[in-house]
């Protein structure tokens, strides 16, 4: 296939798995080896978000999708606290026309552990887990939970008045799954 028909792709491992949070298509289920998902915060963001750190023994599920017109500007703006890191060889997928793949990670020099002043937003967890439930099923959502570090981070319950700009409305089944998961990981949910 000529290089002109190939596009750069991103590997999404959090809210980008949820098709309702963006317009990037087509989405392809995939996984990446050598990276571990963690809850981190960046000084320029008011809440904790998912990031990834290198880990040769780790593998996580996610999605890849092409970057329209090879223009990273909109995605870079969405992921403004992150660095874009090339990971083409680490991603397994069935997509065609892929030139290269990048992942977004909070740079180690800017990453800090979340705390009560920078909690995880429940509206963000809802959007992420809705995506995993819909793309990977309950087993995939459980893999997300078990392959993500930092669940001891405080969680702000903003579900009724979402702070996360791409918050999603959950079905009752999805909401029950998320609420049960928070109990299972012993999350400290704050009002």
C-alpha cells in the first residue's frame, strides 16, 4: 500500500476507548505491551487522569484510530498535559493503512500522585468504563480495573453535576458495574 494511503494512529487506553467522547474513526480493538496504566495528575490539570508508564511485563487493552488528515492539533489539545510517544512496534492490532502509532503519557517530570485536592472524577471513570464495557465486555472492563494502578486515590462523586467535559450518561447496568467496581477496589468516594 502506498505511504500516502497510510495514516498515523493513536492508541487510546482511557476515555478514548469510549466512542461517544470523540469523532475519530474507524476504531480498532488492540493491545499494547510494555506499558502499564496508572492514575496520575499533572500540575496543569485539576484532577487525576489515566496515564501510562513503561513496564516490560505489562499489557493493556485499548483502541487505535487514525488521526484525520495527519493533523494532531485537536488530539494534542485534548491531551494537553501529556506527551505523545511513538509505540508502533508495541501495539497489536488488525487495522490496515497504519503508518505509525503514538500513545499519550504524562511525562515523568510532570507526573505526581493524585491526592484529595486532585481526585479522580467519577464522571471520568464512568466514561472510561462505559467504553471498556461496550468495546471489550465485562471481562475487558475487569481487565481494565486489574491492570490499572492507583485505585487508592480519592474519587470525587461529580456524577450528578459532571466536571469532566466529555461525561456520559450510563445505563443502569453500566452504573451498577461502576459502583460495584468502586466497592471492590475499596475506592474512597468523596461527595
